[in-house]
C-alpha cells in the first residue's frame, strides 16, 4: 500500500454553540527553511491602476502546496498555505499560543476524513500583501497536520482574484476583474456552491463531472461516484491502495491511479494522478452521489498561470507555450500516483 505524506485541505467549518476550554501549551514548531524562487521578469500590471494587486512571492513547501507570508496584528510574517478548498482561515495551535490569541467558540471542522470539534481563536488583523482582513475567528489545528503555520481560506479571498503564476513563482491577489485579452488564456465558467467554485463544462474520460479547484490539497481527489462510474464504463485506470493524512490528523484510505483525460472547457489534462476516496467534503457539497473531483495543486502547477476569480465566478488558464495542439490545449502529468 502506498502512502502520500501530504496534508489534505478542504477544512469546511460549521459553527457550534459550545464554548472552548483552554488548550494545553505546546512548544513552538521549528519552521523549515524557505526555498527562494529564481528571479524572473516582472508580471504585467493590474487593469485598474487605482486598485493594484498584492504581489506576493510564493515559497515552495515540501508537499507542493503554495504558501504566502502573512502578518497577524503587526507581527510575523508566517507562511500560510493558500487553501481555496477551506471556507475559513485556519491557524496552527503553536502560533495561536505564541500570539496569545483569545479563545472563542468551538466549531465543527469538516476535513477529508470527517468532522471534528476544535477551538477557534480571535485574529484581530490579518495582512498579506496589500490585503487586510479584520476580526477573523480562526479554527485551531495542529501545525504538524496542516503542514504550515496556517491555512488562508475563502474568508480571506472573498470577492478577490487569486492569480498563481507558477512559471515565475509569484502570486497576485487583487479585486475581482475582467479577464485579460490574451489568445493563450482559456476562460472556464464556474458556479458557486457553499462558497466553492465548481467548474462548468468538465468531464473525466468523456463523462460529465463537477470539478472544484482545491489549492490546499497536494493531489487530486475523486469521489466514489466518479470511480464507480469509470468502473462501470470500463474507463477506470489500474488502481492501488493508498492513504493520506487529513488536516485533523486522521487517515484517509482510498485507491489511486492515472486518469487518461480530465477536461475543463478547452483545457485537457493527460495522465492525471487521482486518488478516489469517500471524502467528507463531497457530502457537504451535496456531490456524494454525482461524479466529482477536487483538483489539487499538483494539477494546477501544470499550467503557466491560473487565475481564480471568486467575485466573477471564472477561472483563467494559461498553458505553457509547448502545450498547444490543434484547437485544444493539453498538459501532461509526468509523475505516477503514489
């Protein structure tokens, strides 16, 4: 049985009326050394000169997810994983205790493996780039499970446009805006469901599927409805048993293989590693009985740039120069699952 040691995101949160009790103190974690990206040419400017984007240098993490430096109430910065699959910003217990953040209500966190009752703390001010978010109640999870000082969730990205430039190693967070007129950019429409963007006009091996972009997940995860449909149609790849650790520290078991084709509009991914599992977020999004796929950061990094516009419900994909083939754009995942 293979094992991926990558943390899984998708920390959806439901408020619970129970009050938190003080948590025991633990020593602060030792931060891993940052890996600096190579210097690159300057990105193109924002469309609105009165509202420039926050340009942030990303830092590579061991599990391939992207992180950004975040200041909390004027202190820091600390590297938080950008997690478009999480409705709420999450902070590690060690950092919350280091900053002596006051405890608030307990909440139910919905991770890949199920539900867990956790503490929340009051974060008075959170700053990344030029973006300021005040008065966040952040769930507290163990840093060893989330793999970072925290997760930046959708509450910090509301009505924002998140542009991840994987070729240059930079990320821009700006206000929602119209897509740039670029013949190499492919725009895919999306619909909203419980704060998440679900891509329209998508399929896996020719079968319709709902795709959610989840930058907090290192690898892509499909639900059992998708796997069963592939098996019935004899379009499933060879599978092997694997396991993953969720952000709450629990283990998720599933089967993994290479999907031949994943299509999003005019974008086509080839030989895509996918883990199939009965993950809790699919049920919370009411997608447990319909083929669905959480597209992880491993798939997104196949593109030169990906811009997720939460305000307009659109996603822009820019493929590498070598990724043009006829009227469709193709990208290939060169590594095997597991």
